[in-house]
C-alpha cells in the first residue's frame, strides 16, 4: 500500500496553506482534491478582505494560492476521498483509485452553502446572488437587496447588509423567525429592513445581473415581483465531511470539533478551514487554520518518530518527562541530565508539555516523572520532584 507522511484532503485556502507549511517543515506532502484547486473562492467574482490584496477575483486569488503551494512541490492528485479508516492504529485513506496510508491527515474539505434550488440561482451566483454578506455586502452600496431565510444567520446578516444597502427585504417562508430574540429585535427596529412573510423564491431573474426575485406566498399562492440588485441566500451550510462517517467528534450536522492545534478527537487526524466547527468561515481564517494544522501535524509526526527511536527501540532507556512551562521542572530536567548514567539505563529528557499526546498515550498521569522502558514497554515509573528522589530512582 502507498505510504505517505502528510496527506491533505482538499486544496482550498486551508489545504494549500497547510501544504506550504508542511513542505517548509520538510514533510512529504500529498494533496488530494476532487474539484477545482483553490476551493470555494473560485465561485466568487470579487474578494476584498484578504489582507494585502485590496481587490482580486476569487479565481485570481485561488490561482495565486495554487502557484504558491506548487512552488514548494507537494504532490497534487485529482481524486475524491471516499473514506478514512483506522486499521491496527494505522490511518488508511480510501479513494476511488486505491488506499493510502498516512502518518498524519489534514481534513480541509470545506463546506457548501445550501441552495434554494430556484431557477436563476446558479446562473446569477457571483452576479447578484451571494451566500456571504461579509464577503459581498459592500458591493451593494445604496442598492436594494433581498435576504432569504429566517434563522439567526439570515436575520443577523440582514442587519449587516444595511450598512451598505439602501433597503433590505427579508423573505421568510414562515410567519415568524427562528432566530434569537435579540437578533430579531435588532433587525425589526432597523428602518432599512422590511419583511415579507410566508413567501418562497420562485425565480431569480435579470439580464446580466440580478434585477428581481419572483416570490410566491405559500398561503395565498399569490405571485409578486420584488425588484432587487442582490439576493443573499442564508438557507444554511453543510460541511463536506460525510466520508468521515462520524469517526471524529463533530457537532450539528458534521462540523468537525478541533482544539486550537486543529487536532480532532482522533490522534494524527487534523481538520482546518470551513469544515471545522468555528466562528468565522472566511479565506483568511481557513489559511490560518491550515498553517496551524500543518505545524501541529509536523510536530505529531516527529513526535511519533522520536518516541519510536528514543523510547521504544532501545533495549533499555529511562526518560525524565517534564513540562517545559513549569520553571522548576525545566531546571530539574537540566540537573537530571548531568547525573552520570548508571548500569544499562541512559536518561533522556522529554518535554511532556509539547508532546501531550505522547504522555497520554503512555498513560503517564502526573509530571514530572521518571519512566523506565525495557524493550519498548514501561517497566517502572515514578513522579519525582527533586534531585534526591531522581538519584534514588536511578541508583
Ligand atoms: C460565493 C462565495 C463567495 C465568498 N466570498 C468570500 C470573500 O469575499 N472573502 C472571504 O474571505 N471568503 C469568502 N468566501 C468563503 C471562502 O471561500 C471560504 O471560507 C474558504 O474557501 C474556505 O476554505 P477551505 O479551504 O476551508 O475550504 P474550500 O474552499 O471549500 O475548499 C475545500 C476543497 O476540498 C475539496 N474537497 C471536498 N471534499 C473532498 C473529498 N471528499 N475529496 C477530495 N477533495 C474534496 C473541494 O473540492 C474544495 O476544493 C466565499 C464563499 C463563496 C461560496
């Protein structure tokens, strides 16, 4: 079976940034992508909130990300990931064209906006139809727009868009919002916001750009035209995470839960970008996640190799495992290193703070501890907090 160090699934801003950081950390990096390199931003005409670039089309930005990643020569492969499985502790990625074993995996598969499915919606996406107010709100300065939806996002984003638009009409299929009360009050007290209740979008129409939405009242069946230049659809988002089949912890329909190092609930599997459970889904946050995930993955891989070569392969070894953020422990580590080796046992110091997973994996509860390994197994361990008890353990 093919064996790789770091496999990144998804070549959007998160995956491409992870590839740059992964390659610069000296890793063998394989990126698996089944769509257009660059991800979702390929769908938008204008991006104005990527720091350092005042204005670019999504395709231009995606192209510059791809070229930047290519500069460091990761391997790109055009393939869809269908599954990830754990077999005897090994991480196996299932694709349409064979399995790949990875030391570490970064899931950067992004998310997709739920569509209304109305005629004209696909045709006018990027030409008046938007799924992101932060991204596109500013393009509708002094224009009238519609916001479709009735949840928190729709109601909050409608208020956000009033900074730019002259009028915002919220179209909701029910007769009350599902949003939080504070959000509803803020929207209803905004003079720029009107609401059309009990209505759904029948069509989005125009020539080059959106000119109107055709609405149908679900109670009366009446059809009306609402003239607008923009339509913001907030019918929700779905993460691209079904191939994980629930193997990592997720919330609310599959958003992957990570810690600040982008570690998922499964060791060696990281997640970055829109697929994560997070506050702001944007290019800049996806790129930041990708960088963090790659650095954490690099640390994880070197930790695995380190554990293997330093602790598990030697006939006998003793490790002083300490927390580097505790000053007395760090000082004790330096002193213990000076104790002359006795018998067959050699003492090495390991930072248990940086290698938290290793400490958990070895089942070591409290630090600092001296741990003796024989043929890869713990034969003795003891919490030691001073030089005398360390000497006693080592004698
Ligand atoms: C219309 C639109 C306009 C936007 N405008 C802006 C904006 O102005 N500013 C801004 O900051 N953000 C904007 N965004 C949001 C931004 O695009 C996302 O936040 C960002 O792309 C997330 O990056 P990502 O790498 O996490 O995921 P994505 O960009 O979604 O990339 C994920 C990649 O993974 C691939 N993939 C998914 N599943 C699989 C699989 N099973 N196997 C292999 N590959 C897979 C996908 O094909 C995709 O290329 C916009 C989004 C849209 C849709």
